[in-house]
């Protein structure tokens, strides 16, 4: 299943909290895509994913929006 979350209007830690809740619900093969703008989120979320050994990809959609794709 594909889950999408546009957090471009939200500030840290809300995107991180929502992402962690979604990771608990995800099943094998699910994909979670989120878009973030907040500087704190851009630093904290990839750091958390690396630390937790979660497979993810980053893509800059424009000069401000970072898209994170997580596959379980």
C-alpha cells in the first residue's frame, strides 16, 4: 500500500512523530512518501531513519521541498 503525507506546512517534531506512528502500522512491501520543508525535520528524519536502519530515499522536489520515500 502507498501512504502519502504532505508535512510541508508542519514543523519539527510533528512530521517525525507522525512518521514513527506510520512506521509501526506499515506492512512489508508498503511505501510511505512524505514531503517536508522544515529545516529541523530535514535533519532529524534522515538521521532517525539511518540510526534505525530503515531503507529510504531522498529527493529534492524544488529548492525547499524534500521528499522522503520509505519502503518496508
